């Protein structure tokens, strides 16, 4: 990292990846572990995009990442989530695997 003054920080691609990966591990290590590994192992492109009148920093990662099945904590955040149905779905996933 190179700092030229209090308002400018220059990050290399590796440093950007490390920062995003650290954020994922702090935010929810269980949910983001596959994506953090994928980010580390693949090339990326970076850009700013306007969405809903605000700029967002976009990181596009090459390749495909395996998304883990949803977990009970996530199901509880979904409006009108039926926990029993979710638990049954998880049992099916454990028994028969995913698509």
C-alpha cells in the first residue's frame, strides 16, 4: 500500500483482494468462506458502477464459485420463513445432496 497524502491510498490488486477477503471473514466467515477462497485464487476486474443514484465498487471474479446451501440463520432473516420447512429441506439436502 502506498499513501501519498491523507486523502489518497493506492492499493494493489492483491491488497484489494486481501481487504475484501478479511471483510468477508469478519462479517460472516461461514457464509463467505468459499467466495473468499475463490476471490484469492482467481483474477478479478474492478470498476465503479452507478446503481440507484449511488456509485458502487464492483469486483468481478473469473470462474464459478460453489455456493453452499442456505443455513438456518439466513432462513430466519427471510420474511415469512417457515423454519420447519427449511429444516426439512436441509435434511433432504443432507440425504440426497444438491443439484
